[in-house]
């Protein structure tokens, strides 16, 4: 492709839709049909985006493992913590019992309490839960206080319930939406990103879906190219101390039959994807991964003894590769789909997509479909 053809090609791109069409194809495994966490059957995602005046840039994102009553039919789950500078409500019971019983709620740091209240009220009001007296709401956060007046605490429990109630399958809106409305990633506008991978049938044909709330720093690499350095936007540039980083929440869904032990192993490999894009999980950045399986449910009330079909340890390595690749791509997509934003008296520029493509082209890393 000569230079003039390249310029014409770049001019025709629609950045909100064409990460893969542009030739950014991380890894070796194919994505699912939607290239989203909702490629895992039953998973639903809902957003509430709050943009008010010049200073409110925040929201809520809810992830539902299945559309039924989660309290009555829990899913196997696990949490992996790469750096615990954060507020992940409900994580200790997930660790202890190995399951999730509410929608997963993502929001900003100072709205975790509202996230809990909204998830609890939603659960208590589900048909069949009339006698429930204990609910373990799972709520994660990142700090969007750079672009958002986080101290205003505008998120309410009603917003949380709306995000849960609006959750749907199909394509997932990405970029500066929901809990990613005010986030920043590698010094550029971040947001919500999602991706998936599908294993070939000889390896089980399982699907891995990942959703990220990207709000962290480091030295951005895309497909191994030193994009952050070439754009002169990176951690410790000229050894100057940057503003505190703000965390990343990673949600991993799979239809592979995994128990909580192997789900935790799966969750730990998502952090490899964060490393691949350039994160060093700095002191002030809370990196949490929540992983769950939809292959089988754990009934709230049932027989004293139960059997679960689970993959053997020897069968999970392809899933490790899949979650690493999907996490890497989800971070790219969180930035690719986010436009420049002003808020709270500041402005954060979007990732300069055409310059990124030019850098990747020079390094010979674009793979045109």
C-alpha cells in the first residue's frame, strides 16, 4: 500500500467501529460474533451515563451473568487482585463461597455505597426472594475524579437499578459510557471496552468474554509497538511524577465449566493482558479481576450434596491464552471508542487514531482483513 492509498484508507475509517477493520488484531484466536462479553450466552450489560453541566462525567455499568434470578441461581466465580488500592465490595464472600449472587456493578470510587444499595434493592425485589435477609452485592470502582466532580456523589441507587434493569444481550456500547464516562487511560480518554475469544472445537469450543473499566496509566503499547513513547505520552516521561493512576476493573465471563479455583487462575491471566498493553499496576491503581462461569448454576436451596462437571487442570491453558488476548483487545477498544472530553475544568484528548495507525504501519503490525 503506497502512501497516498494509505491516506485515503485512513480517511475512510469510522474509528468508533473499525479497530479490527483497521488491522489491529491482537493474538491468534478468533473473536466471537460480537467480539464482546455478551458472546457468552446469557450475559447482559447495561449502562447509565451521567453527563451534567461542566463537571459531572460519571455513570454505572451493570453486568448480569444470566437473565434469571441470580440469588436463587448463583454462578461459580472468583476474584483475583493484582493491586488492592481499591474498593471491591463483596469480594470476601466471593472468595469464601466461590459464587456470585447479584449483578456486578461498576461505578466511581465514592459511589460504591450507592452501588451496593441499588444491587441489594434489586435483589430483594426479585420474585422468589421474599424471605431473603442477606445479600452479597458485588460492586467495583475506578476513580474518575480527574474529569468528574466525584465529591458531588451524583450516582444514586436508582441509577444503579436502572443500569441493571436496562441490561441486555447483543452489542455492547463502548468508550465514554456508563462507569467509563469519566475515565482516563494512559493519559488519553479511556472508558468501557469489551472483547471475546472463541476456542476451536477440538479445544472445547468455549467462549471467553471480557469487559474492562479502563482508568489506569503506564507506557502504552499496541501490538507490541511503543505507541506511548512515540506519541510522547507515557509514565515517568522525563522522570516527572504523573498524577495518581485510577485503577482498572476487569470482568471475565466464560461458558467453560470451571469451578472457583480454576476461575481464579483464569482471572489471574487477565492481568497478563493488562501488562501486554503497558500497565505496571502502580501503587495507586487498583487492578481487580472478577471471573464467572455460566456453564452451570448453584441453586440457593437444593440437595445437601451436588455434583459439578468441571474442566481438568490440563484443559484450561487455552482459556488462559484466550483471556489474555481478550483483555488486551478490550483495553484497546475502551480507548478507540472514546472521544476527547472536557469535564471538571480539565480536558483529556482521545487516542489519536490515525497517528496510532501510522505508527503500527511503520512497525509492520497492521493486518488488513
